[in-house]
C-alpha cells in the first residue's frame, strides 16, 4: 500500500518510459568545459585560478568564505583557457572558468577533499541539492539548535515528468543512497530515516529495500505531482505542516534528494568532490538516456552526444517541464542543479495564449494547489497590478510547482502572474 | 558541435510550466452538451416539432447574439469556447414547448446579452445566463405562459381532436398537486404513481421535464468525468428531498418533478455563477434546495427552481469569501 500523498496536485503524463530503463552511461570528456562560479543558491564563488593555469580533477577552482555557498572543483585535468561572464541555463550571465581538458583523462582519480567532520567534508566537496534547487547541503546539516530534527527524509519521488536520473541512481547505487542517509542522520542526530519513492518506480523501491540497513525505511508514495516538493513530502510522512516562513526543521524534518545523499556518501567515504552528475536527456533526441556528465559540459555538446534532435524541436528545458527554465541558447553549461535536458516538440508545449483569458471559475487551480492557495484570485489581482489585494491571498507561500497553470482550461498564465505578485510583495519586505 | 546549424533550431522560450492538461474550456462545454444530449433528443422525439423548433431557436439566438455582440464590440469571436451553445441548450430545456417562437428568440438574446456579454463575457457574469433568459420570459409574459397548452405538439393534436383547446391548456401535474395541497391539504392523485412518467416520459411542463432519468444519467456522466463536483447536486437534491418530506409531501416526486434535476446537475453547477470552494459548493447546493423547496410549498408558484438558483448565484461570491481555505503552513503558532 502506498501512502496517501498530500492534498491537491495533478498527474501529468509521465513520459518516463523513454529513459527509465536506460542505465547510466558516462558521456566522454567534451572539448571544453565552461564552469560557472555560481552553481548553487547563495554567494557565488571567487575564481581561485588564472588563465593558463594547469588544473587537476578535483582541484578547487572557485570558493568563497560565505556560510551559504559551495566551492567549485575542476572536473578534469586540463588548462584554464578563459575566465569571464558566460550565459547559464537560468538565463543569467555568470562568472565562468573555461577549462580545456587534457587528451588523457583518468576519471577514477581526483584530488581528494581535506579530511574533516561530516559538515566540513560535505562543504569542501561542494555538494548542493541535486534535485534542482542546488541549496548547499552542508548548510542543511546545521539545523538551528532550538529545533529538534527527528526525521531525515530522502526524496526519491522524482515527480517531474520525463526525468529518470534519480530513478537510475536509486536502481544502480542503492547502497550509496542508503550510506548517505545514514551519514546525514548521524550528523544531525535524527532517529528516523525514510526514503520516499513514488510507486511508479517499483524497481527503485525494491533495490533500496534490498540495500536498506537497520533504521532506514523505504516507503512507497502515491504518484502525484508535486509529491517531491519539500513541504508536501514532509506532510506525507509526518502529517506536519512546515509553518509559514520557517525551515523544514521547524516541522522536525530534514529533506535531502537521493542523489545528493549518494554524493554525500562519496564525499565522506571516498573524499570525492562533486564534479559530475547524472542528467536525463530525453524527449525529441535520437538517443535518450541517463548520462553521467562532467559539470561545465555545454548542453549543445550533451545533446549532440545524445544523437542530436529527432523530430521537430519546440523547446529545450533545463530540468523538468513543470519547473525547469526554457533555454534560449544551447551553449550553456550543465551545472550541479541540472537534472535533465528535456526536448519538447512544438506540439507538446502548452500553447501560448494571446490576450487576457477569462477565468471560468472552474476551481481546478484551487483544487490542484498543494499550498491551498486560490491561484485564480492572486492572478486576477496581479493582472490589475493590485499587489495590496493580491497579498491577502498569500502569493509568497507559492512553491511555483506550476499545477495551477497546468490545469487551467482557459490556459491563463496563473503561475506567471503569481510570480509577479510574489516578487512585488516580497520587495515590500514580506518574509518568505 | 555548437556551430552546427542543426543544433540551432528555433527555440521557443517561456516560463514554466511548459506542459498543460488537455482539458480546455471548449471540451468541458462540449461534454456538458453531450451529457444533455440524451434528454434533449428524447424531448424532441417525445414532444415533436415544437421541441425541435425550440432547440433551433434558442441555440441559434444565443449563438447569433454572442457573434453579433462580439462583432459590434470589435472583440475576438468567442463562439468556439462552447459556452453560448450550452446556454442555448439549457435555455431550450427550461422552456415549455408551445412557447411562441419569438419568445424563444427573445429569451436567447436576453440570456446572452444581459446574462453574459454585458458583464464582459464568459467568466464575468454573476448569474447563470440561461436562467436569466428564462426569468425574463417568466416575468415578462406570465399571462401568456399561463394560457399555453402544456402538452407537446403530438399530444395537442390528440386532445384537440377530442375535447378542444380548453382541455389541454393550463396546469401541469406539479401545479395540480400544489393546488390540491393548498386547497385540501392532501393530493387528488397518488404522487408515487408519477415516478415512472417523470423519470422517463412526461409530456407536461418544459422540455427538461420530459425525462428526469436521462438528465440524471447525463449528470452522472459529468460527475464521473470530474467536470462537476458532487457537492452542489448532492446538497441541492438532498435538501429538496428532505424539506419536501418535512413539509409533508413525497420527497421523490418533488425531486423528479419540475426543474430540480436539470437545475441541480446542470444549472446550479455552472462554474461561473457558483462558488469555487468545496465547502462553499455544499452550502450553495443546500441553499438552492432550501429556496427551491420553500418556494415550491409556500411561494406563489410551484416551479421555483429558476429563482432559487438565481438567488444563490447572487450569494456565490460571498459564500466563496467565507470558505477560502487556510493556506498550507499557516498553522497557529504558540510562540507568536
């Protein structure tokens, strides 16, 4: 029996069959890597190398002293070819270090991160949330002292359509995931560890159960988007709501993505820095699959490795189709938070509507909203730029999962309008 | 390689989400029409040519009015959203078959023009457009309506042959029951004997009263498809039945007779004019049932569905305001 999920949500067509059985495969080292100095939420790193420098795989090339940040390591042995601003998947120009890899590479070897306690090691290894948010993991391992975190939840939901990278990590390296879970639980003194996986991945559930050690539960969850959203996942297991404006720790939980847990295990046990990640490349490409990709690999090179486009291309998305940004330029690098490259045909994209679409008050958006918001109301007030009224309906609590826009029969750009309201309200100083 | 032209396709860019559910306003409206189709077709078969004429006139007038309004106002055409078609069909179903043709046309015009477009079109209207049209006809030509033959065209011929026009004009079984009750406190006929005709073939009253059974079937289709929520019809019909029993009448007869089934499944559930919150829907459905029952037993006319729903339409925005759910995470905190 799978657990009842959360209230709201939608179930878009999964489209995971294209890659869910594709074993993770290394993508060969590309001709150049463009490594952004900001691949995480928080302070960008300062470049620690100069043009012409030799770098080694695992060597720190960017770091900064801020609490919320994560250092950046060179994924290859090579030479720094350039340092400068470059476009990234999020649409921002970011300081990047371009490295030309040597012809000979040994991807088994790397400069190990300095020995230390778990938090220091995770920080030094540059680990961030690999589910997409890219929040520095070491920060999450230091919950406020006054909050009693009893449960570590590993997020193996992968509720976004198309993506299967976490799925494959769970199937192929369940023992790494479990090891990471144990390390996290010990580091923060949590008594309970649950790994939540949507029931559409029975092989992952079976593999994790096989690998599970004492004190680690593997739990199957109803397949429903956005089950993998942090607050909804905590609700599914603890039936506790993360209070408005508070950290998950306030509800007694800490959530990490499964691939992040595996990376933490690698960092702590092998002293391995984060230099590559698994990326699902799927949709309208000739050779869809799950590829282990060096950070800094250009999306254009990755798509070429995946056989190039096949069929008409409408939109290329970095991440899943519900939350990922659309790429305007394919010469942008894969970063720590890049879970997938999804290529949609023109016929697969939600059509853009022109002009102001009327709300027919069907209530689908309110019913789907996992935060119990009234998206149509926020959107209506946002459309009038009436931020004072919009604020009454809590746009700041929106988690931007997109189920409102997804479910709207008149295709109103609900989330887009809510984002405007959210930004306007937050600029007035509202707390998130 | 990044310089390959093949890798530089025209990319469309927009903010997420990039995919959308396949349900559109048009296919919701078409499902409503499909759900109404069995009852509508059976009404036409049972009542004959006047019923066919009624559908043609109401739908034609509704569509024509919307097209003309948009053309005059220089707005994009909105006929394809399907809502005017639904209004036309619903309007036809709440009209008596022998209505003069020009009244049908007027009703269609009023429904769309004053019921919907004047507010700004679909989504902005406060009241159910079809019921606005029906209310307009009821109020404007009450005298004409009371003299209408209540039976369909085929039946008219039969009866005219036998006893002349007087024999066929006037009261429906519902009106007779109501009059009996008012006069004597009892009924001149067994209400339970009317279940079968009301369910499957009743030739008295409006086109939507021909077969409550087929309307229930259509309503179940909409429920099953997730197009309407159970709270409104359940609240409405449940309350109507309960109050009929409380007022000393037969609950089943009172639910099946008149426009209750059509109202509960198809009129009160109109998205635009009903509440959006779940608890609000239940309260609104119960409200419709209360006003319909009170109107039927204590009002001036037994057929009170129209005004019960229109009244609750007016309250819908207020009801919604009362039932906006608490935002997830806005839990009461002791420390604050």
